[in-house]
C-alpha cells in the first residue's frame, strides 16, 4: 500500500496514540529526555511536515565565547598574538591547544623552586639551592621550547567587529525574476552558513535580517520589532515554508510529460530520479520493486503504438502470474508474500528488456512511441495503477 493511503487508513490508530501521550503528560514530573521523545512522537502523529518542524526548532549557531573572555582566563595571562590568539579578516581566533599554553618565565620558575626548597627543615646548603635553581630554570626553558613547537588549534570566537554587509548581500535569494520577493527560507539558511564562518552573534544575525526586511519588506518591520534573532528567523522562514521532499517528488511526477522530439531515455532518467526520491523512506527490501513498478508505468504512459500495447499485455500477464503464485503458496509458508516480490522483480526486468528491444528496432525509423500530439497524458499519482 502506498504511504499516502497508509496515512489515511491510520487516522484512528494515531488518535489512540495521541490519547496515550496525553495520559503520559498528565502524570507530570517526566524526565527531560522522555518529554523530548514525546514531542517527536506527537509531531509525527499529528502529521507535522518535517520542514515545519525544522522551522519551529530553528536556532542560529553562535560561538560560545568571545576572545576577550578567553584572554581573561589564567592560562592565557601570558598570551602572545599570532601564537595564542589572532585576528584575521575581522574574525577573532584563539589557540585552544593547552600544551601551547605551558609557558613561564624561566627566571621566575627557578626562583620559585629555590624559595620552596629553602623553606624545608633543615634548609639545604647554598650549593644545593643554586643547583635546584639552575635545574628548575633549565626545565622551564625546555618546556617553553616544547610549547613554542606545538601546532596551534584555532577556534573561532564571537565576532567583535561589525557586520560584513558585502558578504551578507550574497546570501539573498529571490522567488521572482525582478528580485523583489525574497525566498526567506533559503536566504536565512544562507545567512546562518555565513554567520558560522564569520563568528556572528545573535546581535549580528538580528542586524542583517532587520536590514533586509527594512529594504524589501518594510511592512514587516513593526512585526519583528522586539523579537530576538531566532524568533525573527522562524517568522520569516515560515513565509516560504518548502514542501517536504516526498511531496515535491510527488508533484514532479504528476506533472511529467514527454515533449515532441524528446528521447525516451531522457524522460525515463528524470522519472527514475523522482521515483527514487519518492520512495526513499520505504524499506530497502521493497524500495527497488516500487521504483521498478513506477518505471514500467512510465514506459506505458510515455509510449504509444505497438510498444505501448506490448508493455500493457506483458504487465497484464505478469499480474496474472503473480496472483497464481500467491494462491499456490500456503499462507504459513516462509515464501508467502516473498514470491510476489520475486515474480514482480523478474517480470519487470523482462519488460524492460522487451521494451528496449522494440525501441532499438525502431531506432532508424519513425518512432511509433512518440506521442503524435507531443504531450501524452501526465503520469498519474504514484499510488495508482
């Protein structure tokens, strides 16, 4: 059964599941992990499309700390530019390799070691103290050289400079040729990708979105005033919510047709891509069979004449053979239901070979499979025929 039909037939089951979830929540004091799982299940039961769920959960990615916060830490008190931190092209970086931070003044380390040794009871003699001093000094100099030789591990910090408006303008995407209607969903995804590279904070994200809104959609400015960056992004993205991938492939399949003088191979390749996308969520053991069935249906719809008739006859014979095989297999047998798939898969291979042979025979003549009007009937819904 096609997933669309399965969804329609499972409304009652989903209602029962929704009632169970409601009873769980009435218990109260549920762990956070269980609450999150219940949210996921509830969204699936209510049929909330994945793009809508993604918009509801959207959050901008920002670096955790600024460079100033890092430099206030004790381990960075002797930080050197270009070794422990750097600023390039308006971006702040910090070296998070702890081994590169093990640097101390050798004289200070040696003097401190001498003081600690002198506090012992009884205290060492002067010669021993001098030896302790020199050894500590040499050890610290060796440690400093090793720290200097460490490869830096650069981490992007929060941006301390202003927005990069030039690069921000490259993130704009439009839904019309006149470049007046913004595709907010795609544009904000592009802004987030750019912000990850530049170390944007929520304040930077808010500025770029407000700048775009004030120029292209000033009527939205009062609506987003006072919103934080994430809330503004969710509102704007909801204006151009994309269709779920399965629905996009479904619509594309329904609208397919074969124009005049178009090779059959080209339109069948397009159908194959859409069929794979449409059945991507199906179990692997049945996915290929479903795709092959749709390809066979496409051959029938995109051809006419002897080729189309041969395909239809072959398909009818296959259906009869499949039905007979199912009747011959006892319901309790391990092969029950599996033979149906095996017969279908083998017959589709035969159909494809026969159709290819017919097409090859007509290669040097007028293709009878080309629809005379140039526009054969569109391919029906995938769950039909």
